[in-house]
């Protein structure tokens, strides 16, 4: 059974969404069960008392961004829930920017809720997003109902900074559901093994804010590692390391300039993720290769 919550204050729009979901999944064959919420308060109450596989959320209720404003609470309560945000006025990058600080905290901890929501215009064909949400839910269920609970347990360990226990849980998820990719990616993020190329792939798939944050995370780790190689000690603040490079002249001026450029890209990616371009990703990859060449 595939359980869907439709949150929209317009009855006609709720009926249209039900038809779209039925049409998109008719070939997949799941038994569908719908619940409806005509207000944000009603939607939150249903989420607290029921388990859903998919939620469609209208942005405009009584207030223009009421749907967006509730998303952080929804993601915290239901981290594995698929969400399709429906709006005629905001696009995906705008929604991501509104949730920037929440996004940053979660992405850099390996809590990848942003993988599981789409933002679509009311007039868009939603078939692809609906099918993607269904496939994710189906893969989760392949490992048994315990997979959802394990994700919640892993994230509770993250909140307590119990990294080893968190990694153990993600590895258990991998054993239960071998085709589940989220836990693999989370392990890579937590261990600091995300590459610029992997971040770039997220950018190409349309997840611009998440991609930029991962790029910033990658650059910070590599620049810190570079400083440790040069000075034999760690720097908590990259700007302090850059100042030390200028003062001691331990590396060439060219490499010092490369470090400065990459630090600027890191700051841009972390603080202005929506402004990071495709060229920024290519530049980061190219300049990091030059900085890390053997001759310092």
C-alpha cells in the first residue's frame, strides 16, 4: 500500500493531484490510499499520527509562504518522507534559499533530506517526480520496515555527535537494503570523502544548493589538509592559514594565489550557495589539482 498525504487548501486542486498520482502510478500497480489536509495545522497533525510515503504540499495557504515555512518541521519529524512542493510562484532554487540554514546544517552532517523533495509548478507534468518518489519508497521497503527506523536512529546519533555509532547504523542499512544509496552517500559525507566531481553531479541534476554546500565542504577539507602538509599542524580557520602562507612564503606566490582563490570559492559555496555556477565547479576542480601538485 502506498500512502499519500495531499496538503492543499483548494478542494479542486486536491482532486486534480489525486488524479495525477493515480495516472502516474497506474503502471506500477501499488494500492493507493489518500488522506487530505485543507490547512497546515491539519497536515502537521496527520504527519504526527500517520506514516506516509509521499506528501504533496501547496506553498500558498492563508499566507504566501506558509507551506515553505513548515518544511523544516516536516523534515525533522519525517526525514525519509518524499515531498512534492506545488507552487505557481516559487521555483526550486527559491525554496532551497528560504531553507538555506536548515539545508546547510543537515547536508554537512550527512542528513540528506533535500534528496527527497521536488518543487513543481501547479501546471507542470508531475509524473516523473511522482514515479521518483514511489521508487525511493519501494527501495526503502525492500529492506523491511526497520530501514525507516534505522535512518531515524542514525540521525539521532548524529545529533549527539556519536559518529561511530551513526556509521554502524548506516552500514546496517546497507546490509538490509543493498540497493539503498542514501546511506552510502551519508557515510561518504561524514567521512569527508565527497569529491568536487560528485558535488558537480548534484549541480547537474538540479540540486544546486546541496551541490554548492558539498563543494564548500570538499574545499574546506582539502585546504585544511594542504595546510597540514605545508606546516605540519592543523589550522582551525582557513583564513589564518592563508595569512601564515603570506607571512612565511613557504610556497610560491602562484600557489598562494591558488589557495586564496579556492578559499574564496569555499566561502561563496557555503554562504551564497545559490550563486555557485557550473564554471565555479570546473574552476574548483582545476585549481585544486594545481595547488596539490607535488612541488610546493
